[in-house]
């Protein structure tokens, strides 16, 4: 196995072990937050955190992985590599580096994008007393979650989706499905009715390690959108935002935004960087996502639909269920040397430029 590929794991348990071993090898202590659920083999689930550098350094870089569970193979591999290859030691004196491994460990272990409660963690950071409204989602929910997956219900649903896209265009369809919804608990991109375990854990981590800093830069690893192996640097709001302007200067103008059509992502409600705003209110914040392509968008959305259907209407242990799990893994993890090498090179490049920008102030 190529050296870079060896940073990446085949499942959650292996990924966690590699992260723990790499932290030990780097002489760093691991802080573990136990999730109350289990992995498919009955093993325990944790969000693991390591801090390299001074707990009181003015600047903090924080990397997060597996916000979207099954996407965790990517961020985990990058973090294990950072620890094994001394990247955490490249930090300037005034900067500490925090790595958060498997923010949604249940989704990672069970090969789901969502948390144990079917919540899209990256839509869960909203005021749960006043949820954003997504009427377009309500219109297509019955098409997205049909009664059957291989029978007439599905066939009819596909026709309905085709008609919706023909009428409204693919970007409008993608936005309706994916920007976040708070009404259908058995549906896709459900933002929850309250803060989920991973939400509370992320806030606790930020409160402990980020709240006292002058500057916080955050990078959240994702997969599933864009050209295979390419890492798009995404900002969640518009180009006039001071945070965006700063990020652009750090990253040579490569940052994308949903507001000017440069991002492969729709504009989202309740994304996880909002916790950085809430928990580190006095810090200058620069929060980005690194989104790597895997398969074509309709294959990726199809795999999310299938997985959602499986837990809402199907049987995970059936042969159909196993096929759906194989497909969703492939839709979010480009499990080959070329893809892993692309992920690694871009991760190192973005990390180094963010550290430099963060420390320059
Ligand atoms: Zn994602």
C-alpha cells in the first residue's frame, strides 16, 4: 500500500485506532467523548480530540471530520497523516492545532451521512424554537422516500423527480432536497427538532478549546460534491462577508460561495460553523469546508435517498440493505490510491495556507 493510502482506514474502528496510535506517536494526549450508541459490531463510539500546542496560544486551527458520518474516511485519513507526518508540528508558536476525529461517529460506523437520530448535523445548528421553512422539500418528500425501493412506488417517484427537474432545473431540485428541512423526521437532510449529541459535543469542544482565543480558523472535511478527487474550498455565506474576504486572501481566491454560484453546494441552513460563532463570539473567525468530489451528483443523491429509504422503510440486514450500504460507501469514499493521494495533497496545501494566514493575522 502506498504510504499516503495507509493513513486511510476501511471502517470507523480502524480509523479510530489509527488516529489514537498516530496521536500517541506524536506525543499528544487524546480526549474522548463517548457517544451513547454502538457500532454495527457492538463496539463503542467516540469523538476523539487532540490539541497540539499551547492551550492559551492566541490562534487556533481546528479541523473536523465525519460531520457527515460516512464522509469521515476522508477527513480521518488527512488527520492521521497530519499527526504521522509532523504537520501538527509545523504550527507557528502563536498557534495551536486541534483535530476533532469523528464528530458524528455513529454515522461513520454505520455508513450513514446522518447521526443516530437521522439528523443532518450540518443542518442542526439553528434556533430550534423558530425553524427555517423549506416548502419545496415538503412538495418532493413523497418522491424522495417512496413506499418501496425496487417496485412500482420507486418507479413512479423517479418519474415525479424527472418532471420536477424538467420544470424547475437541477440546481433548484438540489437546493430543495439538500438545503435543510425541519418538518420530515424520516426524510432527507433533516435538521432535527433539537440539538443532537454531536451538536452538543462540538459546542463543548469549542467552548473548552476555542472560546479564549483571539483568532479561530476552522476546516470541516466533506465528500460527495464536485469532480472526483478535487477539493473545493467552500464558504457558507456571501462574498461581501469579511470572513469570506479574509479566507480569499489566505487561499489565493480559491474559496467558493453559494451566493455567487461558484459553490457546488446549495446555500444551507444550520451548518456547523455557526457553532464557532456561538461558542467563540470574541474570536476573529474564519470557517471553511473542504469538499472533495467522489461520484456524479445524481449517484451521490441517489445513494443518500436509498440509505434514507433503508432506515425509514427497509431492512438494513437484508441483501438489498447490504447493497445500499456498499453504494453509499462508494458515493462518499473514493477507496483507491489516486483519490487518497489527491485528498492528502490538497489537505496539506489548504492546511498550510490556513495556518500561515491565521498566524499573520
Ligand atoms: Zn458533507
